[in-house]
C-alpha cells in the first residue's frame, strides 16, 4: 500500500443478510465479515470515511430483492452508524446509478479500500470501475467472499477457486490486493 497523506475511504459493499441464504451456494472465507469489522473499527477510531453500498435487486427470486426487507438489511457486524454514507444500487457496480463518484470527487477522495460481498459480482465490478475511473484502489482478499458457480458447460467451480482467479485478474490491472493485516500494519507503522 502506498503511503498516503490521507486515509483512503473504506468501502463496504452489500454485506446484507440475504447473502446468508442457501440460494447462493457454497461460500468461502467465513471470516470475511469479522475482517471487515476489524477494518471498520480502525476507520471509526481514526475518523476515516466509511462508505456502504446496499444492493436492492430487481430480480424477484433474489434474496436481495428490494421488497425482501430482512434480506436487504445489513448484517449486524458491520451495521452503519450515523454519518456513514449508504449508496443503494440495483446493479453490480457501486458507481452505476448512485452518487458514489460525485461524492468521492466532492470530498477529494482519490483512493479507496474495497471490502464486502460477493467477490465475483459487486466486488469485481466495482473494483474494475474504480480502477478505470482513476482511483487508487485496494481490494482486501480476506475481507471479501466468493460463492461457487456453475459455468456455461455445467462445470461447478469452488468458491476458493472463484476468489483466487478473480483476485488474480484484478491485481495490478485494476487494484492492489492486500490483506487486513497488511493494511493495519502499514497504518500503525506510519
């Protein structure tokens, strides 16, 4: 992580109760939310910018469907507090159909650390757009989680493989991949 004069904004994408539904299949990294909470505690202590996205799906069968009140609620472990901004969206990218980009610009935020759910959907899409828009972008490998997927040939790919390949594609091209400990160690050694 580049040493910065300003603390990057911490983005927590779509950590909602609907992701606990079996609908999604098997998941990796069961510690992801705990790791997000570690970063969140550090950002709150440092009075850093914390930004949330909340996915309100238009797909009726999705556990994150906008009419599913319980499924769209944030998980308790990372629940926003007063002053922490929430952008709602209906597509994978936190930049599309939201005021995220104007907010970052108005607040002169040039770097972001991205965490949340799920790796192959909203994390990957938001990280790619963030990098393309010119933000210094970091994705936290142990504060995100993937789900298994079945491809167009009917082959199932395990969640760990999905995560590994997504991070490999994002690293250096769109973002720098770090762990929670990497970030906390650097912040505490400034």
